[in-house]
C-alpha cells in the first residue's frame, strides 16, 4: 500500500491535470510554469552543494555531495516531456541521487521543444557527455541517468555514442522512462484511472512537439524500443505500478534483456510517474533512489 507521504504527489499531479483541463487553450509558457512547480515535491538534501554551469560544452547544475568520488560523475537528463522542466526543477531529486551514490551529478539544462525539436536534445546530451570527459571524467566513471523524457535521452544518447563509435558510459539509470513515441503501451489504457498526470492526450501532444515536422516516432533515437540495444551498458529501471507509462519500462527492460544487456528492473506498488520526485519526503522515493545508488556504485568502480 502506498505511503501517506507519497499521496502528496498524486494530489499535486491531479491539481496540474485539473488546471490543464480548465484551460484547454493554455499557452506553453503557462504550462511550463505549472510543471516547474514539481521542484517543490522533493526535500532539500543535506550536505549537497550546487553550482551553475553555462559553457559552450554544456549548461546545467552541478549537484555535489560534500564527500564523494572526485573522478566519478552522473550525467542527469531531466524529464518534462521534452517541452518543460529544467535543471532547477530536478536539482533536489538529482541531489538526493548524488548524495546516496557519493558521486557528483550534473543536471543538463538542454533546450526544449518545440522551439528546438528532436534530435537537438540527443545531440546536447552527447555534447555534455563529451564535455564531462574533457573535464577529466573517464568514460568508465560516467553514468547516464534521467527520468521520463530524460530517461529516454539517457538511453538515446548512449545509442548515438555507439553509432559514432565512441566509448559508452559505464551504466544507465532510468526512472519511469518515456521511450515509446508511438504510444502503443497497454498501460496507457489500463492505468488511465490511476495515473493522475500522464494521459494519452498528454503524451500525444508532447510527442508531436518533440518530433516536430520531420521527426519519426519510430526513429530509434526518439523511440529506443526500435533500437538494437545490444552492447549497451547495464541498465537500471524503476517505475510506479500506477503510471500509464509502466509498459514503456516493461518493454524497455524486456528488449534490453533479450539483447543481452544486464537489467535491474523494479516496480513500486501504487506509485505515480517519476515518484522519485518525492525524494526526502516519501519512503518509496527514497527506497528507489537508494537502490539506484547502490546499483550504480560498483558499475562506476566504487565499492
């Protein structure tokens, strides 16, 4: 049974859905403002410092635990349907992951669609990975991580690196990844009454803005379910059982395993999409982040 604390997220999600329904003509600026409120769900992690970065190679926020490995990093790509949210909205959640893993985490502030459609976000993530490598982080000490659309980018950017013949990150961690741009997951229907935020209408609209006029919903870099996943680094996935995108996680895990990838996949009862937003406030979020951190450390060469 879901904790009382986690119910706060569902209530907040429902308030977003209600406001969107009450204003069907809501502009993009207002929608983005509402989604940025998700920053308030997580508690501020203790003993984590932050620093903004704005360079030619990458723009975002460093989340650094006071004690941790100096040569190891997590490249975190935030969710928000590719059209909303920022590094700031995900700073606290990423900070909890950084502290739990004892690893600096860089939250990439990539350009959003529809102003910058696919494949811009994939290219920016690849550029940030190269930038981290140039900062002295060896590839076997870099992990890719993200939630929702950011989970997609963590996988897609790794696929792009493989396509380019470059060294891949040591591991991939995805919370509630949204990977199916064709919207074929069965839980979009079966969990429609339990997911308070993500509906077929939401993913259809955001998917259209992300792909733009020329992107294909079956392009493997937009939809990793169409990719050859063989040779990818180990993959960690956590998802909520009540989310409409649960089937995305299930299919990604299955196809990765079928391709020979080592996969750790856990579902959390009665949890919403990206329930890890409740880091520091709900036990389910803390359990998932702790599990991800414990899984990541040995893959990054840490005991």
